[in-house]
C-alpha cells in the first residue's frame, strides 16, 4: 500500500524555488489572462473568414511542429501569451472552422457569446454537481432550465418536472448518451420481467435514416448486433419511417420469440431532415399500452426548431413517447456540449444507472431524513447518466435563455430557415441542378442532374457529384457534406451558423456553380459527350445569380 | 415530411425588429462580455472563503426564486450583467464550493487559470473534432498531448502513440466512460470468439474498494448483475486487491463454465487511496498470455501523482495492462471534465465503437486514398468513445502543460502531499483520534477512537464519528467526507485544491477539534460515562495546535 510517509515522498521538495512558478489559481492573474483569452477569441471571430473553412494540411503537420515532450517549466515569462501565439500560428491554420459563416457541412454547432461565456463561467466555478448535495444550486438550476427549455419547445408536461406526473429532464453531452441511457433503462426494466438470460432476445428498431449513433448505443448496451432492425424508408414517404413497416417488423419478431424493446424515432434525420411520425409510430408499437416498447424521440437537430410554434407539429405525438432528446449545442446557441433529455419515468433511469447505499457515505449524499416534501427537487443527476462527475451545463443553457429569450432563439432558427429557402431557390433556378427531396428545416439536399453530367445516361452521376463536393470544399470558401439517400448521392447544405449572413449563402452557391462549370466543361482528357444542343439549352435556362438573389430581401 | 417551404415557415418573420435583439455571436460584444465574466470569476476566487463550503439551503430554494418560464426577451439592456448578478445573489449562495480552500471532501476537482481558460478557448473555437478531417489540428493535438501526459506520468511506451507498437491515448469526460469503453472493447473481442449468445457468461472482477462506477459501467455494457465479482480486501493488505484471491475467483468461474473477461485494478482507491498491485494482478489473470482477461488500471485520482518520480512505483506493472486511465481534472489542474485513457490495442476499441462505411460520406471522413503513411496520426476519435460529438479537450490539457510544465504539476502534487502529512501529524498528536489506515497520497482517513467517545466500549463509535462529520461540515468552515472501510466509519480529509494553503489545513483541524470537544463534552441529557481519570489523561496528552504546526515549515 502506498503511503505518503515513505521517505521519498516526505522528503520531496521543489527543485526550483516555488516563487518561480505561477500559482495555479490566481485571481489577479485571472483578470488579466481572462482578457487575453477573450480578446483572442474575439479576434478569431473578426478574422474567421480569412481562414479556408477546411484546412489544407497533411497528416502529421501539427505533431511535426510541436516538441516531443511537455516542457519541464514554462519557457517564457508570460506562458499564456506565448501559448496563444502557438494557437494562432499552429493550431488555427489546422482547424476545420465550425464557426465559419461558410461552414454548411453536417449540422452546425451553433455558437453564441452567451454559450461560450456560460462554459467559461462553469469552468471557473468548477463544481461537480453529481448529487443535489454536491452543489444544490447546480442541481436545481438543471431542474429549472430543462423545464424552461421543454416548455419553450412545446413538449408535453408528462416529460417535465412541472407536469407533476414524475417526468423530468437532464443535460448530457450528446444524443448518443441519451440513447444509451434510455436503452439501458428500458433494457433493465424488461429483463427484470423476462429474466437476465434473455438479453439476447431483445430487439431494437430504427430506420435506415436513423443516425448511426443509435446502432452504436444499442451495441454498447449489449443488444446483439443482429437484433437491430433497420427498417428501409422510401422516397415516396419522404424517407420517414413507416408505421406499417415498423408494426410488421415487430410482429415478425414476436412471432419468432424475440422481445421488442426500443424504438428510436427521429425528428429531423441527418441525411435529409426527414421526420418520423411519432404519434403513429407510438400507436404501431402500442407504446404506453403495456407492450413495453420504449419509444425515444431523437430530435438532436430539429428539436431546436420547435421553439417556433410553426414547427411544433413535427414533434406531435411526443406525449406518447417515453423520452425525447435534442441538442441545444446544435441549433440553440449552447456551445458544445449540451444534449437535453426528457424522460417520462426517470425512476427507470435511476433503477438502471443508480448505485446502492454503499456509495452514499463517501458522496455525502443527503440522508433520507432530509429528503422530505421537496424531495422531487433534490435530484441526484449522477443516477440519470453514465458518468459520476459532470459539468455545470445548466449554467450555460440558463445563460443562453436569459440573454436571448425564447424570441431570440426563434429569430435564430427562422433566420437560418429563411437563408436555406433562399439557397434552395437558387439551386432550383439552375437547370443543371435538382433538389431531389424537399428541404427540411434549414437543410437543403441538392445535386447535379444526370443530364448535366452525362447527357443521356445516369451512370457516373454520383461520382460526378462527389467530385463536385470535393471541388467545392477544396476552395476553402464553402464547406458542405454529402450523403447517399434512396441510392443517390446528394450534397448537403445545412445553414446554421451564428455568423452566417445572406451574402455567405449567395457566395456558397456561386462557389458551387463555379466548380460545376469546371467539372462539366469538356476537357481534352474527357469524352465530349455533351451535345451542343443540350449545352445551349442549359445555358439558356441558367439564370444569373441576381435572378434568385431577390429571395434574400 | 416537414418542409421549409410550408407557408407558416416561409412567412415567419421577426415579431420584433431584428435590431432589437443582440447578435448571438458578436466579436465586439465578446471583448466586453469576456472581461465581465473574467472579472466575475476572479471576484469569486477573491471572496471564495466568505462562503460556507457547503451551503445552508433547503430543497427548492432556487426554484422558488426563479421565474416559471424562460423570458420571451431579455428584460434588461445588459442581460449578461443582470444574469451575473443573479449568479452572485441566487446561485453562488447555493453552491457547494468545490474550489474553496476549505473543501477536503471527495477528491478535489483541482482547478487552474490555465484549465478554466482552456475550456473558455475551446468553447470559443467550438469545433467538433469527431474525426481527423472534422478538425485536423484538434485530433493531432490530442495525439500529441496524450503522449506528453503519458510520458510525464512514466507510462510504458506500449500505451503511447510514440511507442510505435500501436497504442495510444484519448481524452474522455470521466473514468466511468473509460471503463465502459474498455469493457465494451474487451466484451466484443471475446464474444467474437465464443459467440454473442454467451454474453451472460462473461464475468468482471474488482475489489470491494473499487469505485462503484465500475459496477455501473459493467451493467451498462450488459454484463449480468450477478457476474461482477467483488473480491473482499483486508486491513492487513492495506485494502489492496489480493492477487491470490483474484486468481481463486477466476479459477472458480472457469470451473463453473463462466468466462473471465475484465479486471479493474485501482491505483488510489476512493475510500483510502489503496493501491492494487498491478503487476501481480496481471500475472494472476495471465494478462497478455492468451487468457484474454482485459486488465484496466483505474488511476482516476492517484495517477496524477505519477508526475512525481517518487510515486511512479504505484503504477508498476502497467506495461502488462491493456488500458490505463487517470483524470487530469482531479489533480492535474485541468478543470472539469478531462479523463485521459491509454489503450494498448486501440483497434479493439474501434472494432467495438466504430461505425461502418455508410456514415463516412456525411462525416466527410477522409477517403482511404488520403490515409497514407501518416495514417497513424489521422485518428478518428469518435471511434474511441461512445458519443459522436466531442469538445476540444486537448486544447485545455495542452494549455495546462504549456503554462505549468511537468515541474509545475509536480509542485502542485507535492504541496498537497506535504499538507496532508501535516494534517496527519496533527491528528496523531491528539490522543482522542486515530489514523486507522496509512495515509496515501494526499488523503488522510481518521476517526475518534472508541475510547474517546465511549470509554470501555466500541459500540456507537461509528455513529459518533458520523455526528462529528456532520458537525464539521455544518460549520461551513471545512468540508470533509466519510467512508466505511473494514467495517469502520472514518472521516476523509483529501487535500487537493489549488487555493488550499497550510493555514486552511490547520484551521480545518481546529474545526474538527472544536466539534469533537462539543460532541464529547458530557451533557445533561447524556450518560456521563467518561471517568475523570480518562478525561484528565486525554487533556494531558492533547497537545496545543502549535506543537503540530511546525510540520508546516
């Protein structure tokens, strides 16, 4: 057993006078250093457009420029200033700039002053609110702010603390954690009934549009790899999960002696923003009617849109679901990371993820005697998640809501939706392109038509669109992503950054058009398969940018 | 399917002129607001001693003071300033102050200027480096900084990237995540050999001193509740896990047709800081010799001490282990949250937690062609963890190492160890108290002797020590925790905060003595069982504070 009374430890002294080393935590220095970093970040925002969105670097570029080992002592008197120079000179040029107004790939990580400052404040206070007692104000603020957000999204009261029916919310890091925790809660409840040895019979359901995090979460929870039913969606259904197909899959499994456990319905899929019909899906699996299929609604991206009443219909039926999650770090200005999860029966989470009494002494958990009439406000959030330790995320989300209000968030969402509609209009105005699926929220999927690439043939069109994406991203002036939906490759333009303005969307479209010009131009190396007639027709149909730009009015 | 071309969405406009709403992300405002928050945090550090460490609040105190719903619009022109006043007036008085120099409970969440500013910087840049391509500099900095830290701790090269044997590190949030990810990696490797239907046969091992997070992680991973072998430890072994007892448990399981899967060895247990003998435990389960038992070393707290060569012996044998984790947010100045995990065969993590090719298009993952000779530096860290999205934690840890150097971290650890030794000396100088287990690292477990409470009887001593802890914590002038070890209740004094100085440790001991005086004083209501003789003897033996204080020299 190690002991600090061993001679080496007891005799240990500073090898350099302690005075030579900066105090780790020092209020006076903090004032000065806080300004240095605030100015550094502000400078970054000022100059963010100067960086190519996606850096042009080769693997190993950074490692090659850094020392092989951590320094023994900071080499400079103002180590922070020197470190910030390294961030500027070495790190920023190698980042993909998620906050760039020209970043349209994936879904955005929408940032705000309040979000960044909320993280700063939480890091400064640096409390670890794993139980109510471990920081009562932090636990209670999480209760309050998840209720605030749930209300702002129009969620059913069953999922909120204020509903009084036992539901409530928590703040985790990501949607995958929300899926994992709810699968485990559903799993343990089910196994308690049918016996632990039947874990191999449990089946989970999703669509071919569900985020791969769900399959991963199910695997982590010990669901057999073959027991995740991925139900195909169809173009005709807008790539939404069909309740009839789901019901059929569940029936098949029951007939084969399997045990349907969990459905992940998605509101706003990653590829196209499709919306699974929550109410009908709940009905299809008999949610809430004793069938025991847990329905989780993953609204990671599009849940944020529900701050606007005109989008709330997408979550219709959530009152039948067992849990609902969305990522305020995606669209609601809460910088990374922040996933809000609401549960109808948090007791099932606690049964699966809580611990026994043996830990309570060390954690100084409030004794049962203290847990009286207000016990519902004494939430020990460690029992709602995988980790013990947790950050004070509620402070950040509270600061965002406090500084922007619900109307402020609505303005952000509507601004992005408006810009996406403008982008869509520009795409539709160019006959070389098509918008194969209806845009959803602030996401536009588009592609070069087969005709434009190889008139008379659709072969190779996916490859051409892949080249187009790579060419667009290679400019550094816009960054988009791709997806395969319904067997076809599409480019994705997701508007969602706080710094994005109309001009950036127009420029992004210009970049796409320029790169399409270059790719479609017959070269000496290529088969000149375009006929003059088609080429001319396309030129005639292609309107100048100005014709579409008026939608930005 | 939802579409943004629906009339309601397209017609949506701001209900208030957009100019009335602050821009979410605004560089000019950021300079000003960043200073406001930096000053707020600095003021907090200046005044942190004015707060009782543990707040005296009742459940619901905060919820009662906040509005029922989020504001529609921020009500004040400077919403941030108003919010900061709320933090000061409503939230700070309800926090348990983890950064207080008088916080000796649990293990510390050691904070620093660099750690808080690193979080701030990461929140400002707000990148999401789930793959190398999603932010190359962030992924590479994580490779570099986990190697730096691993070297600084004296970890075997097998666990590092630089070792060239395929190992490497990552930064997660907490130890429980590290346990979960490694259990899942071990589980999937094993099930691939023996078949998925045998998940119910898998057995994991730990001691009765192992953090409860391990049992939780195993349960989350689908290990049967009855298949976690909790091996009792003994006072005579310093509460370390006995290799012989482990080997016997493994043999028993094999004989019963079970499949030994995973051992969690702890370096620095929560209750007493005990150190499991890693080398002997690896030998006992035949780690690295085809038995397939994965050995994970959980050094959440004490791993940080390995920055000091005089403590490295506690991790001896780690070269035989499959994985090793420690929490730089516990002792190495990296504010919450930061857990460093090193793996010998990261490919097993990727096999369990990676996803298929179908996701790669959306993620703009670099195509295979680009993954050439430097592919080992192109780490897609999403495949090393449960979530997809992740913060830029490497920036924080790099900033800490850059600003303090390895010698700076050594100074922090040695300072805390020295203060803990001083506390121990003061406890030992008071004959009413005992130190029942050797202090380890900067943790001292102590308690009132049975004689002191009820001379001639040991009954009720646990209850008396429990009352002592509650009395100490009730003063607000010191905050400690309790634990039951070897059947006895002890108080835990863990020195580990950046603001803690010698005087705080002395004062904490004074508080303990004062409260012990009060608890031990015969009252009218109590049975006056202390004899005058014993009382006098104890008074004689009890030296004044100054006698012990010289160890602070």
